[in-house]
C-alpha cells in the first residue's frame, strides 16, 4: 500500500467513525453534523490525491485490509 493510499484509507475510516458518532443519537445529530466538515474535507482531499476518484473498489479493498490488520501492525 502506497503512503498516499494509506492516508486516504485512514481518512475514510476516520470519516466513518466521526459520522457514526455524530449520528448515534438522532436527537443530537443536528448539533454534531457540522463537526463532520473537517473529516469530509480531509477524506475528499486524500482520496483525490491518491487517485481514488472512480476507483472505489481499490479504496474499499484498502480500507478492509486496514480495518482487519492489528493496531500498529503497519501496511
């Protein structure tokens, strides 16, 4: 996994985690949704830099390998 691909996969995972947290309580979601702006911008930039626009299959393969690897295990 290239460095830019790893950064994109990590940014995507952070965005997923932030989105889950923001939407975990439907009553409070409107308060937390604006906090997703930064993770969305980070993920968008990282995905674009790694060339993942239109290449979702490769991205999801990398995300899957990232999520299934032990913490600190490295690529």
